[in-house]
C-alpha cells in the first residue's frame, strides 16, 4: 500500500463527485470513500490538508498515480469558469429555470466529472440499461469476481479489479446469465467478440464528440444515452448531455421539454455548450437529492 496527501488547487467534494451516478464501484464507509478504479483499489478521505489517498498500486489507469489521480478526479477542470459559462447560458431562460439551476449548481460546487477507463465504462453503461445504480454496482462487482486472480487485499479488505478485455473474451453467456444480466448478455458477448484489443478504446479518444458518439453507437446495446455517458465519463467530452429517465423528468419539469432521448440530448448539448455535462450532472444530483420531478409524467 502507498499513502499520500493530494492537495487540489481547486475545490472538490468527494461526496457529490463519487455519488452522482457517474461511477459505480465506490462506497462510502465512515469518512472513507473506497473503490476500485479498473485495476487499482483506492481509499480517499478529505481532511484539512487535502485528500488522503491510499492505493494498492503506484499506477492508476496505466500511469503514475501521483500524476494520474488529479486527472482521474477531474482536477484540471476550472469549475468557477465552467459554472460561470453555464449561468451565462441560462440568462435566456425564464426565472424558474434560472432559480432552480442556480440552486443545483450551488449544491454542486465541488462536483467534478471523472475521467474513467473507457472499456469499463462501456461495459458498465451497457449494464445500466433499464437498471438501478445498486444493481449496476452488484453486476460489476460480480463480473469482476469471476476472476479470482484479480483479487487485491488492501487494509485487510478484499476487492476484485475489473476484468481485461482478454479475460472478458473467455466469459460464457451462461456465466453472464447467472449474474442476472438478462437481455444485455448478447450485447456484451458481441462486444467482447468484436473488439480485438483495448487499444480500440484508446484510439477513440482523438475523435470529435459527434464522431465518437457515432462510433460508439455501432455496437449493440449502445444508444444515445449509453454513448453519451461513455463520452462524458470516460473521454471527458464535457459537451455531452446524457439523458436517462431522471434527466428526462428534469427536462420536462424545468423546460417543458418532451420527446426522444436524441431530442432532449441535443437540446442540452446545444443550449449549454461546451459544458452541458456539468450542467446535466448538477441537475441530476439536485433533483435526485431533493426527490423532485417524480410527479411529472
């Protein structure tokens, strides 16, 4: 185990960042956030000096952890500037939209968009289709536990790192079915079969947002919602505006906007460019935290 203190130059709130629906393999126990980031186990805790980091490895997502931890946590994003630009975009909307949005952004002052592993995000967001966050977490954990060799012990606790594509290619449809993955099984089996190496996902990072979404949607099980989530949470395309059932409710309640996922997504991307992703996450968290919009059908 290695331990060090990260001293962010800008504001970060681990609670809002790790519990806003953008990541699935983190849990809070006491003051610590404990999670598995692809093949590294991390414990994070905020204190007066910064963020205490405990790690099972000196590397994170294939890079030096001392350098990559800041990128993973989105610390390079200028939140003050991002929120300012979003608020400027809101001036053309009515008073209620502005008031609710300002409250949402205020409560999300330290929320940051993570830069996660593309392969893991593709798999987990395919699992997210018509699914709840607790079940996505359970499926991801159980998928990882299929490989005993992926076990890592940290502070007398056992965790399992996310499988590689090579490992995933050896998973049977029967094994996935036993994990209650259901109708998503054929999608994952085809993905594992069609992609030769994980280098495919790295190469996509150079694509513009529209081209990236188009490429991702070539795969079964990836539509506008899943593709937008991968764009935002793996590739850091901050203009992306993922639309799930929660965001659909939000946009209908706040903007009287109804229609297809593509229509709502495009409205969010166009209206709040280039930071639609940050606006979406702030609204998602605000509505979910305060249980708003549920009565709107």
